[in-house]
C-alpha cells in the first residue's frame, strides 16, 4: 500500500498546480496524481519541478532512446523498482530492445547482447549499480563509444533513475494492478 495519500487535483496548492501543469505538458497529458513518481514528488513541488526538468533534458538528450531505456531497465532491476520496471519494460521493447534481453534482465541473468552499444551500456550501468563507480577500462570503452556528452547523459541518467527508483520504493508505489512485476 502506498505510504503517501493520493493527491487530488482540487487539493493541490497553487505551487503544486503550476508544477503539475508543467509535468502534464512534459508528459503529454499522461501524468497521474495517483501513481508513479510524480504523485509522490508533488508533495515537495520544488523537487517535482526539478525532476520533471531533469526528465525533459534526458528525453531531449543525444543518447539513443533504445540505449536509454536499456539503462533504465538495468537500474530498475538492480533497485527492484516495481513501478519503474512496469513503466519502462514495454518502452524498452518499443525502442528496439529485444524481449529476450528484457526477460533476462528481469530474471537477473546477463543478457546475450549482440549489439556492441547495448553490451557497453549494460556493462557500464551494471558496474555503476554494483560498485558505485566506473573502472578506467569501462570509462575508456564508454567514452570511445559515446563521446563525452552522451556518456555524461548516460551516467547522469543512471543517477536520475536511481533517485526515481528510491522514491518509488521508499514510498511503496505499486503498479496499477498491485502485482509484483519483478521477482525479489
């Protein structure tokens, strides 16, 4: 059960309404007060505004969507963030990540990746999640593959989605059906 009461539009103060409108614009009208991270984050409107601003910069970034969604899946699985997985596993497949890859990550197996860029992203994000740092060899490999700007996007995006996962987990935000989409 969620730990934060569901917000109602009519209960939002002016600052929350302004931020919620910005969230709605950014998410194409698909933001929800009853599920996902923004229903929690709106309880601290400045934090919610910072999060939607960061989200926008990642969505408009230079890293390919397929690779960005792969990064999110690795983070969601590492954090066992049920809602984050629920929201992004279908997006990853839509962006071009093979369903077998999604299934392997879901079940904590190393995926059999055939594309070098996917293997590099998987390895870098898994290393960051496991060790909280990046070895020189991994850094050099990622820098050569992505360039500095996209590498910064990948690492910052990893941190952003760890923050989202922590928010979802700490406030016990469930998927709409209430089921656990990730095994423990």
